[in-house]
């Protein structure tokens, strides 16, 4: 089944029926069936959609008011994120999803692994399992080769089970969903800000470092993107 032949939805509210489907679940139906149901029943209140999280290939009639459409790329990215509650929060953070859609092989990123933020380069983007005959997508993951001082802090050489996704040295690779990956250089969807620091402070940090800083007496968290001299003073650019 081709992923482009389907229409995807995310459950935004818990439906009354069926009760086992959770908010954040992703469902799909064949595009031709969706078009047929919508065009022939103008007052349609339910759609017969199949949850992708379920091990059973069964469609359920789900209230349209509890669902919101996704395109195939958004559904694929979100499906890799667990649990469903986190997935729903990520869906509502449209900037995070749109930033992830701009990531390509070769992009420098920071990836969260075992509570650490590690620097690396994307070497692979795709599924960790082949789509089966019943489910068109299984989730889009990022294979990242760790760089510099973070080499050796990973868990793979680029192989997942017997599938060779990319090549790197032992324990120098990480597979992660987009929720744990951020570009080092922010995009228009990743707001950044500038702050002035003393020379002593800037000598102890480098691009890619996680930092805590103050704005209006409030603690904020971010990542150092760049350090430059401006008017004889060091300036640190931080991605929030």
C-alpha cells in the first residue's frame, strides 16, 4: 500500500466510541474511500478509519469532530513519537513539526540521548521497519552520526536489527524521532535571539552547548548557535 494513497488523521479528543482509541492516535483510510464517503454523504458525522497504533487491522467509525487531517509527511513524523499524549502535544506545536520537515540528510543537529544533548549529522531519514501490507507507514526516524567529543556516546553503527540504514563507527550512531532532534542552525520556524556576554563567559562555551539565561528576570533554556564579535564585544546567538 502506497502512503500517498491514504488520508491521515490525528485523534484530538477521546471519542465516545470506540473507547479504547486515545487522543494522539493516528488513523488512516484509503483516499478513494474517503472521497466516496464525503462526496456521497454531505451530513457525514463519522469516518471509518483504521488506527496505525493498533496491531489489529480493523477500521472503526470515529466521530469527525474528534479528528483532524494530516498530510502523509506529518503523519509519518508524528507516528514515530510515543506516547500518544506527547504526540498530540507535538502536533499542536506546529513550528516543531514544520522544522522537522525541513531536516535533510547532511543537516547538523543536536539529538537528545539518555538525558544528554549530543552533536551530530543526519545520515538517514526513514522508517525503522518496512511498511506491511496493511499499514502504509510505520514512522519516520532520523539516523544521526555523532561528531567530535560526542563520538562513542551512541548505541549503533547505523544498523537497526539487520537493516543497514547508514554507516558509522561502533556506538557513534543514534536513531531518534524528530521530537529529540533540533537543527544546530535555526530555521525561520526555530526562533533565535542574541545576548551579550562577558569575554570570560564566552570563552567557556561553544556552539551546540545547552545554556540557561535570564530575560526579564526569568530563566530560559536554549542552545548556543554562534559566537561573534560585534563592536568589540562578544555576542552569543541562542536558539530557544
